[in-house]
């Protein structure tokens, strides 16, 4: 049972590392408003097209977004309403702790040591 819980926590940590990337989080935020093409995502996020495509592929490979060919375009959408609830829950948590998270130096310090 402990091995199962440890494995589950490892996968959950991997999910949160993926969500911790500003580019992927920006894409998911853009898709909260509904399906979008890569061009629309680029316009909303300010990312380059190659960068947006790379991150969209990552999100698709992990099963977090769906994609569909519509004519000559590929349209992306958030795959699960649960992901939308995670994003909304994060906003709710940040209402209470935003200043402290923003001021927290521990993550940046840890990153600098790696």
C-alpha cells in the first residue's frame, strides 16, 4: 500500500511540476475560455508559435488538452473539467495567500542551487 501511495505522489508531483511552468499554465489559462487555435493562443499569451506548439504538444501528451483538426487548423481545448476546477481552486487558494506566495524566496533559492 505504501508503494502505491508513493507512486501516486510521484505522479502527482510530476503533474504539479508541469503546471508550474509559466508557459503551460498560460496556455491552460487561455483555454479556460474555450477552444483555441495555436494562432489564437500565441496572440493571447504572447508566446512564439514554436514555443506554444511545443508546450501544447506536452500538454496533449500528458492528456491535459485535446486537439482536433478543423479544416487546415488544429484546435485545442482543455480535456477535463477537473483541470478547470484545479485552476479555479488555485485562484481560490491564492485569494488567501497570494502575497506570501509572491514574496516567498525558497523556490527561487532552491532553483538557483540546482
